[in-house]
């Protein structure tokens, strides 16, 4: 389960915040200080090296409550697409 712990609210306006959970990678950033853009994409690559067509994006308000919404969405996205994330995770593990 992804938690809010460690997500730097003010840092979202800077470099953003990235993480991963069992095959699902994510990146959160505010570009306009009004909304948080949240991207999810499969492992193994980082945000910059993942093709745009493999990324899904949603936006939430740039508020502390918006960060909570981001985390809730990420956890639901993991559940909804668990087979996809498991495949990405297992592919990464088999390549090592």
C-alpha cells in the first residue's frame, strides 16, 4: 500500500516526487501550483525513459487534501490493474 509518508508537499512544486509499488511506478508534480499531475506507468524504466503512451495521467487540486486524493487514486489504480503491475514486476525480476 502506498502512503502519504515521505511525500514532500512543497517539493511537488520543484522536482516532483516519484516512487514505485510492486511493478507500478508513479510520478507526482505540480506544474502550475493549482493542480497535482499524477502519472502511473509500468516498471522497469523511470519517468523520463518511459514512452508517453505507457503513462496514464490524472490531476488533483494542489492542496493537502489533493495529496490524499492522489494516494487514494494510486492505491485504487494498483488494485484495478494488478495483473498489469504484476507482469511488469515479474518481467523486471526475471531480467535480473
